[in-house]
């Protein structure tokens, strides 16, 4: 993957995660710590975490490319 491709992928993922975070805030904004998370909220949280993990991997790739 080239540096430009990585930057494009990072931008796309950033937009996607922002949309998911907005959805999570809209649907599950009132946090009640005494009730468990719904399955939908858990799935959304897992998806957001997965995207952040992928973003982190891309950042590491950029750093590796810049180091060389």
C-alpha cells in the first residue's frame, strides 16, 4: 500500500467512524449505568472499536513508511 492509498483509507474510515459515533449518540445517548447495554449498542460499540483498530494499524504503517 502506498502512502497516498493509506491516507485515503484513513479518511474513509474516519468519516465512517464519525457517522457511527453520531448514530450511537443519537440512539444511545442517555446512558443508564444501572441497565445493561442492548445488543444493538454492543454491536455498534464493537464495530466502532474495530474501525479504530484498523485506523491504528494504518497509522503504524504510515510511521513505518516515513521511518524508511
